[in-house]
């Protein structure tokens, strides 16, 4: 930990967010000296953060020139939705097979709130409950490694400038999609749960991707 309490993990998160929001534009050069001065840390955590971001594909180090921001293109974001679709399908299938009583109680609660906020047209709370519903499915799937992978993809998509939030007119459609996933998981039908989730993420991609 450095002078202001920033670990290399902290710096990785901070710089990643700026890259995905294009506050650091593609092609921007990242220098250890500049970042060290800006975040008031030594060069070691900065160097480690740049290395992590390079491993994630967000930064490229060019020999004799330095590290440069790559960022995410619109194509990258569309690819991330495809990756998320496959992860979420596996999650839904596993949840239908592995969910226990506590998982079902959490899903029941999420669906009750989702119906309530959809009826009220409360977009802000609906977004939060949407996340809660998917988190409940991740817990029910009981797959630690899958959870790690899907959360990384979700961070990228949440921050990407190439996605947009759904609007109030989408709420009924989104509720219906979640209802289909929910019913299939409750019936312990993994194939129907997988298909319902596939359709949901495909529709989510359509709603979220900006026209370029």
C-alpha cells in the first residue's frame, strides 16, 4: 500500500474505469511518472497496474515507446455481450439444477420487487433490482469460477461508453424476460432456463448497444 492507501489493485480499478469511460482515450500514453505524480504513489503499484491492464487487453506496451491505451471498441463491446450471453446461459442452467431453499427465497424477493417497481415505472430502482436478480442467480449456480468471469465482463459492460441504459418503456419487456427465467429455474427446468436467459441477454444487447 502506498502513501494514500492506493494498492496496485486500487490503481488498476481507477485507471480501468477511466479507460472504459474514455476519460483516457485510445492512443493515450500512460507513463509511470505521470501516474505516480497524479495518484501520489510510487512507481511500483503503477507499474503493476499497467501490467494488469495490459493482461486485460485495455493497454498495449510497445517496445521502446511505452504503454498506450487500447480501450474497447464498439465491436469489443458487442463481443462482450456474446461472452456474457454464454456465461449467463450456463448460470441459469446451473441455477435450475443447484438452487436451494435460500436461493429460491432470494429469487422470490427479487421478482416481487421487480414487479412492484415495473408497475410504478421506477427506472432507478428497477436497475438495482435487475442486478440483484442476476446476483441471486449467480449465487444459486454455485460456481465460483463462473462468478469471477461473469463479474469481470459485467464491469466492462457497465462502464463501456458503447452501451446505453434501457429506458422506461422497456420495463414491461424486461420484466417479462425475467419472469420466464424465474419460472424455469423454479420448475428446475435447466433447458428452459437456459433458453429464456439466452433470449433475455440477446434482447439486452439489442437495447444496450448504441448505433455506431
